[in-house]
C-alpha cells in the first residue's frame, strides 16, 4: 500500500496511525540512530585514539491506542514473531511523515506489550510493540533504475591550425577529383550513466548484466567514488547475471531475504567476482557509472536498480 502522513504499514497486514482505528502515541526510534566505535582509550593520557564508527541496527518502539476490541485482536494477530527459526526472516515496514517521501525498511516484531490498567477497563486499549531492523537505513519506496550501455572511449582529433609564425597548417582540403581530404575529427565517448541517490547515506544497487552475443569479462565503475567491481564470468546468449550489491553489503536483498550476491538463474556465481569484493555503493547525490566489457559483446548492457537511502 501507499502510506499516508502519520501512518505505518506492517507487512501489508495492518495499518496504524491517522485515519485508522489506532491512534499512535509514540513513534520512538523511526528517525533515530545509534553508533558504536572501536576507539582505543589512551592509558596514560586524555581521551582515546579515534577508530572507526558504525551504525547499530535500528530498534523502534511504537505505542498505539484504540477503543475497538476487535481492532486489538487484529493488531495482535499481525504483530507476531517469525513463523520459523530462520534468522533472516524479515517483513516489509512502510511509513510516512509530512514533507517526507514514503520510506520502507525490512524488520520483525521483537516484543509486544498490552496494558491491562484502568484505561483498558474503561474501553481504551493501549498496546506497545518493538520492531527490529537489522539494516538501519530507511529506503525510499520509489524504486529507481537505468540502463548503462557498454562504454566506448572517445578519440581525439589532430590540431592542424596554423600558428602566427612559420608553423603553417596542412592543407587537407579535398579536391574535385579522387584526392579526398583526410577525416581528422575526434569521436565522442559513450556509455556513461548518472545514478542519483536522493538520500543522505550510501545505498547499494542491484546490477543485471546481459549480452546479445555473450561476454566473459566486464566491470562497473562508479567514477564519482573511483570504486570498481569486476567479474570474470561467461554470460551466454539469453542469460542474465545478477550482482546484488545490497545483499553483499547487508546480508539480505531488498525483500529481506538472504540470497547469494552474484548469480545466474539463481545459481551462485560468487567466485566470478574478483577480489577485493567490496560492494559497489552510490553516495548521496549524483554517481557517474561506467560499464566496461573487456571480453565479449560490446552491445552488452548493465541495468542498475536502486532506492535512495536515509538515516
């Protein structure tokens, strides 16, 4: 569904917030983050040696209230733990606040508390639940995509302009007979694509590779960051290779399911990803992508799919 302002959709099963049976009393944690670091305390001095800082998983605590007993049962039925013991079982959570686009994340219900107090006796039920989001990023509900053709390098033309002194230019004008002039104009390069991340933090695209006549060695470079991912893998006619950079970076794909980062037809091709295997990221703002085919069909394409990411 598309959430309206001050609404949250949990797994498509229940919606809480404005214009629903559930009034939200607290949205705790949806727009928060906490970080950990590996600073090293200086034993005989002030402070610490600064290390790296990393964002923790997000924990959201929401408190709602309703006067309809039937709605209480429906919400309790929706807010259940995963049905199996698989640690990566996550469900979609979507929400929206004023002046912000609709956002989504993958998470699970980790705790649910129903108050039995004087208010409940009077017919107003208050329920608090806790959501865990292993990936702390919030992604735009709008999915972006773009096709990146194989890069073709440009060529430079010759500068044959006459100078002010004795260095005269060459007369390469074609005559009226068979003495044709020389074509010394440069050719423009082609194949760059600009992917825009409208968010505030890095996001990770899914890359789909295909080649009408097949290919066996190729790479994608984010020229904005200088980062490159390369693959030595035969992609035959009619095949599509998927390189899921989000799965490589977070452990799960956009649907919250653990999957192999590189595959063809669902079969892992992770070994074809050349070291150091650092997931390609799109920084906030514009990212210029270049797709190079070093062995194979120069008519190959790379389809990039991504969502803007926020914290």
